[in-house]
């Protein structure tokens, strides 16, 4: 998720742009740039690294005089962090400059079209294709030109655009990526988020999907995608700056829980073509996929929990033997790699020392390696033979949520693709699974809309000291993540157990009032799981059950039931985890803890 700012008014633009970008620093970024119209040309400076470097290069903005400009901090999705991939991007003549936040899902196709028309690309980004398309369609009418591009682009975008021959107007357009317009007596602003403008104004317009804004020194005009002028309401921002950085949420963790539908959609959509799954970055032919004899899934923490779930998916669908390893154990057990082995290293940060070491262990043994990573250009992403990026955007809270959810999506896409190529599922089954995957974002939204029930339940357990999470099969993997989410941010002792294992010792810990969370999403294991619920209930446990809509039988055994929408049995972790994330969040919140920065923990464990 990148940061965008734009300004037009009486003041020098560059210092305002730099200041605005510094307020978006929390979004995480790997490069930054600004472009300013100086009266005769559009001049630009951009570089990798922190904003400080850009401030030094532009001497606080002094090297770029002018009162209209755009700026950008980049969270790389397409193309590694580099000067050339940093925004803004120009058309060839430097008569159009653009900054973009979002993902152009059909950019490969659009890029091919533009190359056929003689356009040359300098960067690896999806954004650059927009600069050339604006150039191609430009007829002197910026609004008409922008709408032509919007009609052809699939995906999400928040755009800031300058046209050299339109020196008194700054343009903005939006679809799915947030963009606001700020109004003040000093001039007018665009920004991807409120904090960038709060120093100058609290009066903002929220650009809605497929709307365009034209900002002049002292006026702002809005258009819809049919080029019709539209009226919009001005909103006064009441937040303080700290709250604004979290988009109005109290903690980044809740913000990121709520970003999961978009993160899942952004990770899914570019890889679903009709009813087929196309993972271009996989770097494997169908023959390569058929030659895989064993998959090692290796990670730490929550990423490891996605691997525990993925084992069921890969073995259930693609019938490929899978070994799941904690990265911190992997290299020390001297794994024996057979012919046809493949190692998948899963990491949100791409910098986890143990996971990086596991990757190197596999590579040193001649094993094909694939990364599932969120941070573009990170060590694991760079060193793996191939990498599938999870397009979750920057994850700030130490407790991962959207990082975890998008890792699951990457696993599902891989497993279904492998199963189809190896013929272990039919075309019809693949179509049904692709349809189920497409429904996940809305189903997550549905669960998030019903958070109050979980918040109320959590508030009854703020003082609890021990919580157990149990489940069978893939529900055990979900229990692992639910348990970690709770303990790492609430400091309450919690354990996850394969439900059938409890009676082999741990059940001795169950006493009157012990909270046990039971996950029951697998039809074929439902009855057995109910028996395990009854085992703990008869020993005094209070049972919270998470199960599929319609599975009401569990109400006879559990004290509190949360239902999740029906989906393919292999995809239930994406839904069952939502109430468990919220449960951990509200317990931590209720205990007055720093949800985003729990004690003793770091966002990325870059040491062994
Ligand atoms: C999960 O909430 C924790 N933040 C932690 O377990 C994390 O998943 C683990 O450290 C792995 O991090 P990575 O995905 O960046 O490699």
C-alpha cells in the first residue's frame, strides 16, 4: 500500500509534498519520489530507501521549485525496490507525470498493447503502463483521457496526475484504493490517507470509485467516469494525528484485520483467469509440476501455521506428500531430500533469519525453492528460485492477520493448480474451487460485520488465565493460529491441541470454567469433534465453538457458537480464523495492552 500526496496552491509544493509523505511513513515503504511543475517543465527526483534520502537529495524540496506537484512513497508490488521503479513515472516526453497506489491486475496485457504501439518501458512496475496509456489517449482533454484509461484498466488505483499543458490543474482518480482531496485557503491537496493533509486542513472530500478530481489553486471539480460533473460533500476530520495514521482505527491490528478482504482479493484476482489459476511468477511448466515428488513447507510462527493447514490441502487435493517444518528446526535435522523435492518458504517479512537459513539449506542441497512472501525485494524473495508475492500491503502490527490470510490464499492457489495439472481434480472441481476462492473476501467481510458478538464474548474472559484451542485435521491448524493470536497479544497462557490428543494428558488441566475453543469445520470429523467437546464439557470447561453455518448440533454441547459461512472444506481456515483474530484482539484491548507492540516481540525476527 503506497503513499500518495499532491498539492496545488500559493506555496512551494515540494516541502509540502515531503512533509505529507513523512506522515504516511507508517505504511512502510522502500522508495519515494516527487515531481513538481516549475512553470516550464515537470521536474522529478526519486530514490530507493527512506524518505530522508529524498529530503537530502532535494534539499528539503528547494531543488524543485514550483507550486504544483505530486509525491509518492512506494510499497513495492510489481518490480523490486529501485530508483527506476520508484514513482512518479513519466511518459516518454515527460509531459505527463503519475503516481499510483494499488495493483493494475491486467497490466501485462496492457503493457503488450502499448509495446505494440511503440512504447518503451523503463521500469518493471504496473504503474508505468498508465503513464503511456495517458499519453496514447491524450487529446488535450485530461478528464476524457483519464476516463478512457479507467475504462481499460482492471484492478485498484489511487492516482495523482499532472499534464504539462495543464499547468493550473492537478488531477486525481480512484478505484478501490483510498484517495482524499483536502481543501484549504493555502491551496488544495490529494492524499492516499488523511495524515498527509491534517497539518494543513481538516476539510476533505472522499473520492469514491471511478471518480476524477480536478484541483486548481482555489477550486475543486469532480467528475464521474462518464465525464459528468458531480457534487460532493465536504467532510470535517475530527481525528487527532495519531488516530489518523491508523485510518481511524485504535490499533493497526484492527485496521489490518479489516484490510483482509482487500488483501485476499488483491492476492487472488491477478492469478485467477476465468476458471483457471495462472501463477506466472511460479516459474514452473506443467511438466515441472508433474515432476514434483515431495513438498517441504517451512516457516515460523503464524506462517508455519499456514503450512500446517496447507499440508491437508496439498495432500488432499494434489496427492503430493508434504513435510511441514519449523524453520528453526529444519536445517538442524539434516533433512534428507529425495529426487523431485521442492521447498516452499513462507514469510511475511521475507527477513526471518530461521526461514532464510532454511531456504539456503534447501538450495545448498539442489532443491527447487519457492518463496511465499509479502515484502517485495526482501531477502527470501530475492534468494528463492521463484517467489509468489502476497499483496497484503505493509503489515505494521506485530501480530500478523492479513499476512497470514494472504499466505493461505497463496497455498490454496498452488495446491489447486498442482492438483489440476496432475489430474487429481477435474476441470469441474477446479471451477467450483475457483468460485469458492472468489467468495472468500465477501465472506470475510460478512464475519467482520458481526464483530460485536465476539467483542462481547471476549469481554467476559479478560481475567481468564488459561485457554485451550482444539480441532481435528485442518481445524487443528486453525487452532494453532487462534492460540498464538491470543497469547502473543494478551499474555494469557493458551495451547492448541489436536482434539483427539487432549485425553492423552492435557485434559487433566481442564477444570470448572476453563475456556476451550473448539473448531469444527470439517464435515467428516464433525461428530468426533463433538465428542471431544463433550469430553471437556463434562469436566467443567466452558466451550466456544466455531463451526459452519447449519451445523447446529454442536449447540447441544457447546456454550457459545460462532458460525462461519459455507466454503470448500480446504478453505475454511480463511474464515474460521477471523473470529479467533478478533477474539485475541478484543481480549488484549480489554486488558489495556499495546495490541500492536506486544512485550518481548518484534515484527520481524531477523536473528536466530
Ligand atoms: C505472528 O502473529 C507473529 N508475528 C510471528 O509468529 C510471525 O508469524 C513469525 O515471526 C514469522 O514471521 P514472517 O512471516 O515475517 O517470517
